[in-house]
C-alpha cells in the first residue's frame, strides 16, 4: 500500500518550482503500431472556475493562464459551451452519461462523500463506451457520484451523515465506484476533495491509509467533525492528481503503446477552501482563489508537456473546461466576466463555461466556434470519433458536435435546444432563454424570466411579459422533453 500523504519535499527544489516531469520516472516508449484512427482523449475539468477566470476569454482577467492560451492558440475555443448544471454532482452525472441529471431523483443539490452511486450499474458512460471500443480508461480526481462503502455493522450509510463515518470500515474494498462505471483505473477522492469526508485518497477500490483523525476546523469543515488520514493537506490534492495522471499516461505508453487511452481528470481547484500550494501562492492578482485557478492552468501545462515529450500530442484530443460557474472574484477580478450569475445560478455566469479543444491532426489552430454546446454532447461526439452507434437508452441528451470541433460549415444548429439546471430548470433555443419556474420534478415555483441573449447577453432586461408566444413555445418544448425522457432524436 502506498503512503496516504505526499512527501512535501518532493515538490520543492532549490531554484523554485520543479516540474512533475522531474518527479515522475521516465519510461522508454515501447515500439509498436499505433492505431491513429482513434485518438487518445483527455477531458480536464476544473471545479468552480468561471469563463472570466482565464485570459483566453477575459482579457482583463487578473489570473495568468499561459497554458490555456497556448492550448487555445493550437485549437478551437467555444464561446457558447455550457455545463449541464450550475452545481457539481449533476454536471458530472450528465457529462459521463450524456443524460441530464434532473432526469434522476437528484433534481436539486449535490452528493456527499458517503452517498450511494447515482449512476446505475447498467447505464452506459463515456468510459464504458470507449472501453468497449478498445480504449484504456482512467479517472484521476474528484468523483462525487457516490460509492458503496462497507460498514462495521453491515448497515447502509445514511447520506452525508457525519456520524455515520465512524461506522465505515475503511479496511474493506469500496464497491460500485469508478471501476464499476467503465474505468480501468481510478485515483482520487469520493466527494468534494477539500470539502467532503473522508479526507483521503482512493486508489481503485481502496483508501490509501485509514481515515482516523478529525480534520481541523477550516472554511470547508463548517465545524463538522470530518475524518481524514494523518497529514492530509487540502493544498496537495491537485498536485497529486497531476502526478498520478502523468504516471497513468507513461505507464500506459510503456506497456500498451498501440492502444488509445481515455483520461478523465476532474480537478478540485478552485473549489473552497482556498489554500494554494506553496508552489502556487502569489501567482495571481486575485487572491488565494486566483492562485488556485493558476494551479489548474499549471496542471494543464504538465499534461501538455507530457504529451509533447512522448510524441503523442498530434493524435490526442485534449479538452479543458470547468464543471460550473465560479465564486465571486476579489480585487476587481470578474470571475464570470461580463455575464450575470455565479455558481448555482441559472444565469449565464452559472453555466457558460470556458471550453477549449485541441486535436492537432484534425482541428485547425487558433479557431473559434459559436455553436451552442453542452457537456452531455461528449457521449455522442466520442461515439462518432470511434465509429460507434449509441443505443436508444444511452446519451438521451447528447448531440454529436464533432463537426463543430473540426470547423466544418454547418447548415443548421446541431442543438435545437438546451436545458439548464440548478433545481429549477431553464431552456435555451437560439437567442432565447426562458426561466419558467419549473423544477426538475415538474412542479412550478413562480419564477418567470425571458431573455434574448443576442440583444442582452448580460440578462439585464426580463422580457417575459412582452413575448407570450416565445414563452409558450419554450415552455411546451421543455415539458415535451421532460415527458419523453430525452432530447436527442431517436
């Protein structure tokens, strides 16, 4: 069993910051044929990073993001890309399944560290799809979709009950986690890395160390008694996720150089608490949170460097984005850029995300795409890349956006609509966005708003009463999608 915490000295050298390439042993790439018809795929997703946090979108951002700028210069930036929800767990569910999370029982709120699996065992994920099509698959980072923990008395843990953690048997395997949802390898944490117990790393189906120490109070603990492994440090997590990702890539290239791989890398930064690692402190002009955004950019740089060193950048589809909108910036930094709203909002700032894609063999460098897209679209897009056909009971809200990535001329929009979610629902069609006051369970709560995003991208002018015909059209469209259980045509 590996150590449950990091050797802090391994991150430092006399001349300042060291790179992860110096921390990870170099493998000699084995010789062999490479199936270039199927690219490697890396989906890197930050936690609570806004579209205004990066200089790629917001020229006045107070946070340097040079690696993302490089990625954008070598690929395509999407200007109208959206997370499926403005909260953590629903976005992750929708990304991995191609299905809106409000179609499950979880139409409001997020998971804790001890909640049971949200993705049903028989549901296809992008990982199982790619695995069936010859890919090695790995998830490194924050899971936040539930697992089955063993208990000392055999009972089922109550969701997110702090007292239940003392009944968890951490010596036993964890069931129904990422390994049972299409991933060959997993390293990460069960819930919010820095906010949900247990504060420990999990490798495959085992914790690294036994959480038996109460985490000291910090902004994330909210005075709860959260179990952690000895010497747990929030600020080490994403550095370790980066290191483990590089280890996976290099280990795979050593042993299976001809096989494509899929790496899902959900980081924990810049989620609270804002405790930047020593290597990242003071790197931005936007406080501790800004330093953590810089950390995400640094991780991206390490991944890009690794791909370059092994000569696989050209045939790797690399995607960078965030799971939902940000917390508010400080010192004049506009984390949502000019958009209204933040994390948890139905307004654009809550779910309009940075979305940058690079695939040098296929995507023209330095391009821009204004097509309406959503993370649920990864299922259909990856299926198209590998030449697979989605069954009717998979990817119900997923549309193939490969043509948009490749810069092809489109005769009509790929998506006819998009549903936003934060417990309440909103629907987008063309320039119009309606917030009709409908919950994920179909009930109404009285919130009525309509915006024309072309004329009013900052959502300052509610024109609900002026366009009853648009309200009716979009309300009927939303109700229809709720009743039919899908938005992607069969």
